[in-house]
C-alpha cells in the first residue's frame, strides 16, 4: 500500500538578505553629518578667530570665539557662504549697545568682521577730542590701569614698554554706555578719527566701532571704514572665548601647542 500523500505545501524558502554597500552607508552618513553641521553653523553657533588688533584690549590676535547665531534673527549671511536662501532678515531683534558682533563688511559683504555696537537706529554719534558722544551726551570715559600685553608673534607692538621690549603698554580707559554697559578701550593720543561730525544712524542700520580706537577701521571713517552697517549683515553675537594662542607654536612640535596657549583667556565671556 503506498504511503499517504502529504498535502501540506512546501516550506517557503526565505530570500537571501540583500548585501548593503558599506560605501553607500558611509556616504549617507557623511551627507547626514554635513547637513547637521550646516544647520548648527547656520542657526546655532559658529567659530570665529580674531585677525587684527582693532578690538584690543578685550580681543587679541589668536583668540578663538564662539558666535551665537540666533540673537538677532537670520539672513542669508547666517548661512555658510551667504547662500541666498533667506530673503531679507527673519525673526529680527535689534542688538543692544555694547554688544560685540560679527558681521559681513559692506559694501562687498564677503568678509567677516568683529566690532562693538555703539549706535542704534535713530542715534546720533559723534567723536570730539577722543570723547564719544551719543545723542549729544558724553559717554563717561575714565582712565584706568594701562593695558600690558607680552610681545609675541601675534602681537603688533605700537607702544613698547620700558622692560627691554618684552611687553607692549597702552593707555586704557573704561567707557560706560547709556544703560550701564561698560567695557575697556585703548587710546594712543589724538588721531583723525578722534574728531568727527555727527552721524545719524538710519533705520535698519547700526553704528559699530573697535575698542582699539586709534587702530580700528569702522563706522567713523568715510575712507577706509565701512560706514553704517545694515542689520541684515549681522552674523551673530560673540559669546565666549574657547582658545587663545600667542602664535609661537610650531605645528611639528606638539608640546609647543601648550606653551603657546594663553590659558587665562579661555572661557572669557562678553
């Protein structure tokens, strides 16, 4: 007698898993990473390094900062390479007098510059014998202890001290803006930008100056400066220092990376 027939269907054979390309996975990861980095740099924060001495004594060449992007809203200049994806400026908030801001320098709008906000829309700004006036009122300016900085590859010493040229010495003053914001400025004496006419800040613009008053091209200067800065050009607000170097490090000698660091400047806020 023949064995009974088994009417059950044969077991389904599972398909072999499709091998995924490791190169494709890596490329996808890189794309996602670049997207996240672009978002963070565009809307959260970005690094900035100090290229000149125009903001001494607060900032020195070789300082590295974190700049927050959201305090003043966003424009095309918030985006990497100023990609024109944002029309005008959105979520706009005016800076406060005394803020240290990074912006695109007009009229080319292709260079990042850092200065301090002195005048807001509607303000009248004037310099007279090195004294700052806002809306006709002199900003209090009090001389304090000289600013002394060691000579290094990142130091352009305009006024050497008397200690065999190992340090630079500058006259330092404390200014206090309307509202109580205080900061230090340097003054070398009488320079052309110490005496100006009245500057009436137009709507949608700010008036910016460097703290190193006699070594700063800024809104005071008709030639060599940049005049009033459109609020649209603001990139962000300087937040705190994350690193500082005196420029003496040799990249081939790792231990000099530590000896060149100005550790006491790291973490300083604004």
